[in-house]
């Protein structure tokens, strides 16, 4: 019985504070949308993938050494460091006329050779520029693999493309989280206000707060409008 009364009281408190429960979550959702729209800088990622097959190497005396995947990966790793070097970054900046320093451009580029497939990606606020950098760096990496490491079996699997959507913005998620947080805060405030409100409004409040049995209640009547004399 106590559980049923408790649930009824909870419903009464929430119904009494319905304006707070409605306006605070909506306000929080609008603020989250505004912050997401005007504060965060969108970031776009353009990427490409290429594969370098294991290779054979001729040695003195007419012998041939067949390199495995691990050895091939080490060669690609060396070409990766060469591609991300300061001189290579300066070369990319000059050829694309980029307004970056070599260090800034280096932080935007990632070359992952941890698997059989090598992935080149660029993160930036301009989707077209991210695509151009990725495409240029991919060609530069393949140039080093072919000309410096002298590996011919390099294949571009997925060329770079201009990204269409940013990767760091999700307005719907931000708004939903803000709405839920606002709703939780509004519920907590509703019960806090109800707890602090010790004013007596009904006969039940008299018995609840003072402990005195109510003997009678004076009803409240609405005043009837007076008729005008003709």
C-alpha cells in the first residue's frame, strides 16, 4: 500500500511541476544544438589504401631471396618515414600551395602500415584540401616505394575521395544527450522544490505537517455576477 501511495505522490509532484519538466529539457537541447553549430569546427577525413605484395631480391652469385610479408612491411615502414619527413612535407606544401608549416601538415596526415594494407588518411577542416593532400601523399609514398625501395608490385586499392560528412559532429546525439540530462535535472529540481515547499494548502497538509485532525472545511464559492437593472 505504501508503494502505491508513493507512486501516486511522485505522479502528483511531476504533474505539479510540468512546466519545469518541459521547458528545462527543451532549453538544454537548444543550447546543445547552438554550441554544436557555432563552437565546434567540423573535421573531414579523406583516406586511400594501397597494398605492396611480397617481393624477391637477387643477390650476388645468382641467388634469389623471397621476402615475406613482414619484410615487405618493414620496407613500407621505411618509405613511410621518408614520406613524413620534413623535406617531403615541404615538398607537398610547395606543390599544393598550402598555408601550413611542415609540422602542422605532419600532424594532419596518418600512414598506417600495421596490416597488409597500407592506409593513408588526412584530417582537416576543408574536405577538398584533405582529399588533395591524401591523394598527393599517396602518390608520394608510392613513388618512394617504387623508386627508392625498387618495389614494382604496388597496387592502389581505394583512391582518395572528397569526404561529404564531418567525422566529429553529431547534432542529433548532442541534442538527445542534452535533452535527457535536462530532464533528469528538472525531475531532481521538481522534488527539491516540493521538499522545500512547506506551506499548507489543503486539509491533508494540516494533518501531514502539523498532526492535527481537521474538523471541518469552509468551502470556497465563486461570486456570481450581478444582473444589471433595466
